[in-house]
C-alpha cells in the first residue's frame, strides 16, 4: 500500500512532474531520436497509430509492473532493517534489566519500552542511547540511481532465500536492460550518420557501427574511474532533463505550428487512409506544448533561483555524504554540455534558412541571366 499511497506535498511540487516527464522520455525514447530511427524502417502504409498506442500501453504496463517489483524489494529491505533494529533494542533491554530471554519479543518490544520507562525511570535514563525504530522512516529513506541499483537491492537480495540465484538473475536483468536501452540509442546515432553521404561513401555500415560503439565505450570508461560517480551525477542531472524537455518541445511546436497540423493531417490520411480524430489534434496543438513549456520554464526558474549547482560528495572524516557546490570547471562543463545538445537546434535552423535563401538567390540569378 505504500506505493499506491499518494503524498500530496510531492504531487504539488513541479520538480516531481519534471522527473516524471524525464522518466517517460527515457522509457519511450522521446527526444533521443530512437523512435524516429526505428520508424524510418517502416513501410509507408504501416499502421503507426495502432503501434504508437500499443507501445505506450506496453510501456505503462511495464513501468507499473517494474515499480511493484521495485517497491516490493524496497519494502522487504525496510522491513528487514526495522526488525533488525527492534531485535537490537530487545537484546539491549534484556541485558540492561536482566530479564528472561523470552520475556520480550519483536512484537511487544515497544510496549516494554514504555513500561520499563515508567517503572524503572532511573535505570532507563542511564541506559545507552536507544535506537528509534520506525518502519515509515525506513520506507521514506529514498535512494535512487546507482545507490538503489547496487546497494539497496544488493542488501535486500542477500537476505532473501537463495540469494545466489536472485543475485545472478538481478544483475543479468541489469545487463539485458542496459543492452536493450543502448540498442535504441545507438540506432538513433547510426541511422542519420548512414544517411550522411560523406560518411556512407567512405565507411561501411559495419565499420560505422563499430566506430560509434568504440567511441561510446571510451566515453563510458571515464565513469569507471575513482571520480566516475561524480561525473555520472553530472550527466544524470544535467545531460538529459533540460535538453530533452527543450528537444521534445521544439518537435511538438515544429510539427504543430511550423509544418502545420493540416499538412500533418494530410500526410497521416495519405498513409493510413483516414485523418486523426479531435483528441490527437487537441494533444498536439494545445495540451502537450503547454505542459512541456510549463515544465521547461519551471526548470529554468528553479535552476536560476537554486543558486550554484550542488552534488553529494563523500566526506571521509564524517563518514557520510555532504552537499558541496560544483567547482568552476564543473559548472563550465555543465554549461557546455547543455549548449552542445540544445544549441544545435537553432544553429541547424539558421543553416537551413541561410541555405534556402542562397538557393532562392541563385534561382533568381539564373532566371535573370537566361
């Protein structure tokens, strides 16, 4: 029930919806180009409307199923930690008050704490610090990213029956999940490169695939160094969220208002034999652009008002993570990373506009010369 119990304070926070939108972009491949790359291999009269609905439903169902599994393991770990805490408190009470082994159990340890505090206040006050065991607090301890995948899950699995079996299955699942994700991402990179005549003339398809994979492998090696987790946090927090929101927003506006919904409807009618109904038009022209624009603006406002970007750094003296501001070179790197992904869109538009004007000018010159 913890998973299906909404927290209104989180739902009222726009950052929650930004993370949700980013997660949808990741799971569906929106903004990465993978869907466009895969769709380019379809037949002209392929029923892409039915496939889009099917993919969206499968993705949502898979996400719900995966979240149930995730929260089940997370709940198992929280329950195990909670019961371990109660057991430590039980042993401490038994040793302090010299009680029989079966006098206190996990179910009534909290009642005994109240009773012993009432009947033996001096001894209870002189006892060493008593842990506070709270299952809700254990559940509220949110972990994400590598901490969730490699620490929380590992701790939970090792306490399950047949931990060796579950460990193999879990990390094999991570391997398959990573390979499946990279297939779409690599296809999104390779497909336009193969369509570029300059490269397709000199490199075969196999060579181009190999070069892209080697390039991605070399970049990934930087994430395996001692500071790799900090670089991972930078890429995870800044490489995709704002860029994806901007790219998808530009895609929606370009199709709906620059290319035009009427022309887009005619293209769909030519391919499917019928025009899209009013629902799709409202989504394309109104709802989607407004939601994306709102999330995009909130992200920028939140980023500006948030001050200097921070990251969790490990303090060996304190033995815990502390929040530290990014150094100047890291902030410059973040800015260049954002500019490299978003800046190509206006640059590409300006190049296309310059090229069109140049062609029009050459056409006028040719007509005048003849």
